[in-house]
């Protein structure tokens, strides 16, 4: 049953509404309105936003070489998705979040919007009678507040009065160090209706991971998108920062957004990744083959920042290639031990810093192309994938070199989207390369 916005707002005594759109980097942008003004804008479709919010770089700039695609900056109409409205915790005045889609003047959806990109991929599955099911796992770090970007990040002090200095994977006492923050996150997620499952302590110092209950890809992309906001807000209320950077601290493992994926028959709900005898189906193998062939080519969609590639190093608990295997966490694609109803593949490539809409869309579209083209995967491996050759790009620059030439995915997601996404990331890369690092000052200043 669809949510009635006016009734929901009245029932929850909402005073203000944050109408949110995810930009190309997954940053939350939009407008804050009094509840009555928001409802009137919904009725007459009068809420506008410049289309340029979708091409903003992570440092607040805009690429300069896309005039042939984006020569003006016309307003777009925001249409709130009623299914996404939820309580916004932590505000003095009763506030709600709602995610909106953007539309052109002719009534068509803005095709460059990340949410629209994911919906385009889901329509491809729908046309085949398929329904993808996903379950994200999102890792993040708690760090001491840092107001000077020239200083390295460090773990925060826990309830014992000490900061973590060593790896504590699945450590329960280590979790207890941040019990107040964790409890606060759970409370806010429950208030918002975010369906999170377990939280664990990961390998890094003050690194946590939350698992989401499996379900619809768009709804879960929305959940991850809002979850990041919740975690950052809760952390600040407790005097620390939370970061979803892929690799925020030297010498510590990176943070990922693993995506468990399966595909079911839309009509019957039957898992299409396993045969009646429990063996892997042909579709399952083709899905993995699509991931293996095309995920490295669209790496900027799931490793979108210069920092993303610091996570993917040998012996860093992150994949360096696209090997696959059963219950093998060294692989880029891990097949958990499961019965035929729960057969799935875990895509371990995406970083926690990725835009959830685009990372999920990339994973699903690569698997889709594999199924449609009936690709065959390489053989699964038994040992460590870290002993195999590195096949993933080492830098954002190398990833962008491959990105534009991935024709099967480019044809599906759109020429304009690919060109603008490339321009945004190339602009960010140029700005990064214009900064002289502390390493260069330390080792080159007086020695070369």
C-alpha cells in the first residue's frame, strides 16, 4: 500500500521535511521545507532544483568540458517518493527525510540521476521476468575528531579510556568500547524504519560493519544512503567522527560495501541461481562471468575516489582480482555455502565510499549482461586469490582509462551518463594530482 504523505506527516506531527536527492557521488543534496509548504509543493509539483546538482564533484566544483552535453543549467522538478519518507532523528523540531526523483519539464525522469540509473537496470530484469535480491554489508570507521586535514586520523578513545591499537575482528569487548554509539545507531535506525541486522567489529581499529536484511535493490540503496547520514550524525553527537572512506588510516584494512546478490523468478519467487538438485545453474555461472568480465571495466562506479584504490592491496583483506570460489573470502566474488533457495554470490569489490545506487547498479548490470550473453566464467579457485595475478586497476587514473570503452554497460546506462561521470571523476583526479603530499615534502624536499 502506497504511503499517503499528508496523512503520514499529520500522524507523526512533522514540522519540517528534508527533500533529498543523491548526487553522482552519493552526497545528499536537496531542500528543507516547512511541512505545509512541502505538501503544497507535492500537490502542484512546484519544488525545483538546478539540474547541476547531479554533476557536482566531491569537492563542490563542476567539470568544465561537458558543454556539448550540459550547456545550460535548467531547473528540474523534484517528485518525492512516498515510500522513502521516514523520521529524521536528532533534530530539535520534528523532521522527516524523504528521497525525491528529478524530472525534466517534459515529464521524463532525469536520466543522469543515480537513482534513475539503478531503476533503469531493474527494469531490464523486470522485462526478463527476473527479480534481483540483494543484501549489502557496509563497513565504516570511528575516528577521533580531526579538524586539520594535514594530520592523520587516529582511533577514538573508547569507554575504557584507551584507544584501540590492534586488530580485534569480531571482538565483543572491543564492541563494548563503543556501546553507547552502537546503541544510538540502532535506536535511530529503528526510528527511521531502516531494516538493519547484525553489527560486528571488523578487522581495523574501531572499524564496524553492519549487515542489511536482504530485499529490493532500490529500497536497500535508499537505506544505505540514509544510513550513512545517521551514522555520521550519531558519531558527532558522541564527540567522534564516522567515516566511510575506503581506506582512512595507513596500516589499517579498508572499508567495503559487500553486496550479496541472487535473482529469482518474478512470478514464482524461485531462486534462478540453483537447479532443483541444488547445483549451480547456468544463469548463476553466467552472472558470475558477467561480474568477472565487466566489473573491472566499470571500476569507477564502485571505486569512485583516489582513496578507493588504497583499499585493494595484497594481504589487505580486500580483493585484487576477479577470481571466484566457494566460501573463499580472498576472492572478488565469494559464493557462500547455501542451499538452493539461498544460492547467491557476494560481490566483495565495492568500497564503502561508493555511491550505493551506482555500485549496486554496476554489479547488477554486469551480471545481467553475463546472463544475456550466456558468458562462461573461469573455473573457481580453491586456494588464496592473493597468490593470483592482480587484474583490478591500481589507481583511479587507470580505472578511468578502461571505463569509457566498456561498450555493453555504456550502451545500457547511456552515453551521456558515462561521459559526464568520466568528466566528474577526471576533474576530481586533476584536483587531487594538483596537491603536493606530505610524503613528497618529507622524502623529496632535501634529498633530490
